[in-house]
């Protein structure tokens, strides 16, 4: 029930971001660093339509202001379908206020400090904002992050970049 209210609120916010994005296109505001970027990481994710669960989780974890900050950040963003792959009840449990710290730890595991574009990615270990390392592997032109496939790259934001992944990655 609470998750449905959160997701409904997120859907409303996403609609507002989309509407404001259309108006912004009519009156473009240039950002010297990222003229093509429509907003910060949270605004871009909210407007994309495929990150409703991620945005709800970011809000529940209290990370909105952080991801709206100066950055830059590289976010490996799981889609709604990626969250749906979690075992039944996992997401609902993580969204509870008493699990805020655990949720924040998982979400910050998806964030690397700095802006890393797809062309710059190589096989390596990358230290995340939560302090643990992600395993990034490039093979035959395909990139994986731990056990997740990168399915879309270089989604620009004014404070970083989003790379879309098909699975929620969990810190070890």
C-alpha cells in the first residue's frame, strides 16, 4: 500500500518533470558545462519514465539532495524491470523507514564519483560512493557492472552521467 502511494507520487512528479521539460525546450537555458543536459541526475531519471522505482528509492533513502548536488556523478541506474527481478518482498522491505541506511548503502553502490563516459570505460574496479568497489568489465564491446549488463550509455545530466543497467547490483 505504502509502495503504491510512493510510486503514485513518483509518477505524478515524473509527469511534472516531463511537462516542465517540454516548456524548457521552448526556452532553452544553456549550462556551460553540459548545454545538452536537461537537469540534474534526479530530474533526468524522473523524466525518463523507466526509473520510477529508482527515484522512489532515492527519495526513501534521503539521497535526493546528494544526487542533485554539484557532483559530478556516474550513476549505474537500474530500470524498473531491474528492480522487479529482486526476490519478492525485497523492495518493499528496503523502502521501509527502518531500512533507510541499508537502502542508501545499496543505492550509493550504484554511484561512482566523477563523470565517466562510455568511451572512457575499461575493465577495472571502481570505488563507489559507499566505499565498496564495483567490478566493471568490457568484453567484445559489451560492458557489465558486477552482474548487470549496461543497456544504454551516456544519458547526460548537468551534474554527471547515467548508464542504464538491467539488474540491481548489491554490495558484497
